[in-house]
C-alpha cells in the first residue's frame, strides 16, 4: 500500500491485525456468496441490455409488483457482491482511525448503512431497466443509440467536478472520520447514519457506471465484474482519479461509434 493510500487513512496490508484481516475476510466471503446468489437469482432477460443485443421484450407474465420485488431482491444481492470487496480496506481504515471510540457493532452498522443506500437505488434502477425495455420494442437502432447516449453521458460524468468531489470522499476513511468521528462513535445508530453518508458519496461517484451496467445487462456476471473492478480501482488503488479519466475516455469512444453506427450491436432473436 502506497504512502498516498496511507495518507487517506487506509493502512498498509502488512500492518493489518488478525481482527482486521478477519473482518476483511468476512466481507469477502459475504461478497462471494452474493456473487453465487446473483447467478442463481438473475433470470435470462436480466443478463442482456440495450448495449448487448436485448431482443424486443415479450409481454410480462408476472404482475408489476412481483416483477419489482424480484428485481429489488436480486439488486440488493448484486450490490453486496459488487461493493463489499472494495469497502473492505475502507472499513478497516475507519476502524483503525476510530480506535477505542468505536463501540461494538459500529463497523457493521456503518457497512449496513452503506449497503442500504445502494439497495435503495434499486428503485430507480428498476425504472431505468423498464425504460430500456420499452426502448427495445421501438427497434434495435433506437435502443442502441439510447445505449450510446448512456455511454456518452457516463463518460462525460467521469470528468465533472462533482464526480471528483464525491470520489475524494468515497476514497478516504480519514476524511470521513475527521468529519463524522463523534457521530460514528456515539452509537450504532450514529454509525449507521455515517454509513448512509458514505454510501451517498459513493453513489454520487459511481451512479453513471451503474447506468452503463444497466444498459449492458443488469445482472450479467461478466459486466458486473467489469464495472465492479472499475469501481474498486477508482476507490482503492493509488491515482484512482486518473483511472477514472481513462474510463471516461473508454466510455465516450464506443458511445460515439454506436451513435453513428448502431448496427455494430446485433439483436439476439
């Protein structure tokens, strides 16, 4: 771990105690279980999107409430799978900085608060997916061009000041503890609130990448892995902001190509 990471409050892996390694291990085990559950829960139409040849949607046999509940359950599991690995070093850093001030269960409450924010975003995510399905009925060219717009907007967002503002706060346990140490150490409810704040920063940082995932295939394990890796590199590794700029370029380039030539994506019959 570099000095830059340590300066943000993320301790070097070589200095982690057994308890910290155990905490990180538990988070990773939970993430692995969530990946397996996502694979089992995702139905075929969740694995394709308007950027990956989504066919025109057939009339739904499930009622809207049932479809929404099934999507939300899968979304919550998916968020755990994607976010728990990247939050492990952050959580260890927060625990190290809080020290004895962190009461029992404070770090668990913080993690729960973080995941609650991402889980709640599934309500909006479901609306986006339904919108993409409606676009797919209008023809492949329309759907692909809509996906191209998603890529362009997500790529452009990577360069915005608000993205960088959220990324700085999402990457730094030190910044979080300096601002919310008293609240986090006061009670589990306080730690839960801090987790909500942290989740809000990370949602502001990564919502555009999640929109790309929805356009590529909301529950596709391949695209989940690609987006989760991009989020983890931005949040954990040194110079994450420079990597974010590179991701922006990689999103804008195919966005322009698909906007001009939507036939590059073949619809699966």
